[in-house]
């Protein structure tokens, strides 16, 4: 069983976008797994709490009655997920009702592998999409200093301008909340070497402040012009929201989002300075993740046409057409995690409708949202014993769940 200290992989890999620009070739996930093994002994300080938890049972969520084709499709999706290894849970919501739910069985009640609808696990980078939703909630509520997506970040974090001159200063002034959500801030990605060095220093380990570090990051490009996947952008957003909320981000999320959605077992980890780990720090259940996805489908807690705004991915050859406001879109992913360009990329999930979007987390902790079908599909995983020959392919999973014609036949 992978333990919670795998978070070093997230710090070294996620904050750097799973890529070290100084290297001659992109790093692969195996490189980071090797890093984890080498650094485990240095990570006793890193306390995210237990990876898995059981809390009080959730109140009953209304159960829907799936049609026979819907049930058959869900079972195909379940089989696909189980065969890929590491499967913990799967939930399907249609028209606001649970129509399918499956959890990893155990050999007996004491088996820690036995899962349920109240057990939580870390969902890694799916947390980034929580950040996007929380920005929308705050803008809808109008109860914080957050004014709009295009608000300059320095208005909330004046320290972003400190020590900057010339082009660096003008770029810092141009940086907005939208840029951080779209991951086209123009900020330079930290190197893997920096974080591995930091993690080996007990003093730095105890006092590292991710927001403070990102405030001093250099700009490589003008904000809005170049897409790069690295999570330091979301940590800078964490600091901006804390300043806007006037309280810890988790406190605001609990009061304004988790409680209203009935997300009763979710929590958000923080660094030693009290900054929310937006890059990978949410611990939650499959049901709670489904409620977060349903929030996007229904849109009641969000500004009008928020989802449509997310689908408007930034234009330009140096931006990723398949990413918008922390959501992965069913549009060509023209730039990948490692910064490689794919100008001829095709739609990633041809088996799904055009308005499909996803939260993606390490080890395939995924949420698929399809408003046109009023459908939310969640899959959680711990990635244990993931067979290399059984690579997870999103479109294959969606094809199994949706059935023919992108769900228009079975999920209309």
C-alpha cells in the first residue's frame, strides 16, 4: 500500500510540472518513484495526516433507478477500472441521483483494503479543480476581496512586486487570477534539483512556505501567452485567496462549499505557514468528489455561465487548447504535462460529448463532468500494483460508461 509520504513525489514532481527544464529529456513517472524511494527516510516531518480515513456515515443521498443499459454500461466501466489496478471506488451521478456505486471489497471487515462511501483518500492533482470551483464560489458570493477573474494578483499579494524592475515588474503587474487558473502565468518552473535539495534539509523542511517561494519566482513570458503545467501557480493562488478571504482557505471552503454541498468527509491539507495545498492536498471520498462535480453541472453556487467560461481555453500556439480554469477539456491537448507541443493533437475523448471536462489526479483519481447529459463519473485509486500493460486510457473508460453515440442513447 502506498503511504501518504508519497507527497514528496507531488512536491518535486507536481510543483515542477513533472518536468525539469534543465534536463535534456523529460523525466518519466518512474524517475519520481525512484526519487520517492530515495527520500522516504527524510520525510518523517511531512505530516498530511493518514491517507485513508473513516468518519461518520454520510446522510442518505437519493438513489436513482438506472435503466438496464445504464447499469450495464456502469458495470463495464467498473470492470475496466478494477482491471487497471489500485481501484478504490467508482460513483456515477445522473440527474443529481446516484445510479451506480462500487467500492474495493476486502476479505473481511478488518481488511484495510475494504472501501466504502465514507472512506477518504488523497486525490492528488484533482485538488487543482477544487481551487477553480472555490474561486467561482467566492466570486458568486461577493463576500471577499476577490473581485473578478481578471483581478491583478498583486492587489491581494503586494509582495509579488517586491524587488522587481523593468520587464519583471510589468509582468508581475499583469498577472491575474485567470492566468493562475489557466496555468499560463508566464512564471518560470522551479527545477527538480531545487526541491530535492530543500527536502534534504531538516530546517527548510520545517519552515518551507510555498507561497513565499512563488512570490519570488521569475517570469519567463508575459502572462497569458505560454501554458506550462506546474503546480506552483496554484500555490500562488492559494496565497491570493487566503488574503482575499481574510482566513485560512480551508475554513472558507468548509463554510461556503463543503457544507453546502454536503461534502462531510473532505479536508484540505496545508503547509507549515498555513497555506492550502491546492496542488494535491485534498483528502476526500468518491461521493464527495461526485458532489464537487455535480456543483459544476448544476452551477447554483457558481457565477452565471461559469462552466462556459472554463470551456473558453486560451488561444495561441503557445497555450494549451485543452485546459481552462483548472479543468481538462475535451479539446485537443496541444501541450502536454512536460511542455511538449502537439499541434496536430485530436480531441482526447471522442467517445464523450464536446462539453465534457475532467479533474485529473495522480494514479487516475479522476472526475468526469458532462453537463449536457447531467452526468458525473468518479473513479478513485491508490495506484497499487498498476500493471504497465494495462494503461489507463480515459476514452476507453468513458466509452464503457457512456455506451454508443457518446451517451446520447443510454443517458439522454
